[in-house]
C-alpha cells in the first residue's frame, strides 16, 4: 500500500507576559527515508524570526529560529505533503551472537544506552532477561517483551508528563505513547537489542475519507535492529505502515521533541498543539 498525506501541525506558547531573546528548534518536518518521500514542506513562525535549517546528529530535519523582538505568543505552523510507501514488516534474522560482536556493539552503542528516561526498573529488566534466555532469536524476544509491556501498561491519555520515567509508568500501569516506547526501549536494550525512538504522526482513522482532514496528534513508536531497522507501534499494537509519517529518530523523546527552546521574560507559559492529517491518496502499489 502507498499513501500521500498532508500534515498541518500548529504549536507554540502563550506567555504570561512579554518575552524576548527567544531561541528555538522545531522538529516538525518529515525526514526522507527509503519508504518516505517529502514532496513539499514549509514552516511559518510568528512573530517574524531569523530561521536556519539543518539536519541534526541523528538525521532529523531541524528548523532553528530566533526572535529578538518582545512578544507574548509564539506560533509555529508546519505544513508538509509526503508520500509513504510500504515499510518492512520483518527483519533479516539477526542472531544473538551477532549482537555481541565488538564491532557491532561499538557501532550501535548509542542505541543500547539505558538512560534515566528509558530505564524500565528492576522488575521489567528481570522479566526481559528471562525472556531473552528462553528465546532463539532477538526478534522473537523483542515480540515477547513487547507483549509483556502491553499486557501490563494501559494507554491512558493525559496520565503522564514528558518527564515521567519509564520505571514510574511500569509501576502505575498507565501511560501515553511516549511512555510505552520508553519502556520498550529500556527493556530491549537491557537484553542487548539496539533500538531507537521514532517521532512522527499517524492517521487516526484506518479507513479515512480521501481529502477529509482529521484531527490527529504527534505520535511515537520504535524501531529495533533485526539485521535492518524494523518498526513497531506499541500503542496501537501494529507494525507502522503507510499511515505513519516519520519525523525523526533518537535515543528517546528528548532527542526529537517537536518544539524546544529558551527565552527571557515571563516565568509561565501555556503550550498549545493542533494537528490535522489528510489522506490525499491511498492505493495498492
């Protein structure tokens, strides 16, 4: 299957008072991959800003911008049109011995690191280790570990914040897509399977009306190494397909937030986010 989608992502801040010296980075432009072709993209910033585009260390397109004049609101609108083709649904069969080769671990060391945000806690680390010992291949282990997480943790919108740790989510049994991905990353890395956080969007309707805009939101899933990068969407219990649009990858959410920055001025602010996703075409290839 192949789809062409248009995404309009609006976000920004309303400040409690005038601010200035605002320096920001937006990661809201779909990246080019083997399965994904960016046809058109623009980012509009209000107030007028000095803008610089680059690709970061992880391969994610970034729009950096600075605003010097005093302002009480920051408004960022990213509009993109992208063709998404069929993605890989399985790897090429990596073996456990492959994952412990020194050259391999050196190459993928950043996708094996268990930082504070993805540390799953002792109980899930033990469960993941037990599963890995009983399974023949990393791919089979990954599937079984993700099943355990899905059985234990419910998707509950608004149940956590961006700084909630993976271990806290495991303890409470509730989280959002970011949390499910963080837990999965920590558990898979515990047993030596390289994996990475994917930031993007997903069409919320599995059978959308062509040309009809739907309210969406930013989404997250993961990719683990099985000889090639294989995607898994733990929130929706599916393999990412042509309704998933990839923005970028990183070790965790904090490598690929849609908008981050600093400013001088009012201490408090309110974040707003609006996402519209429209399927422009959808067909078999």
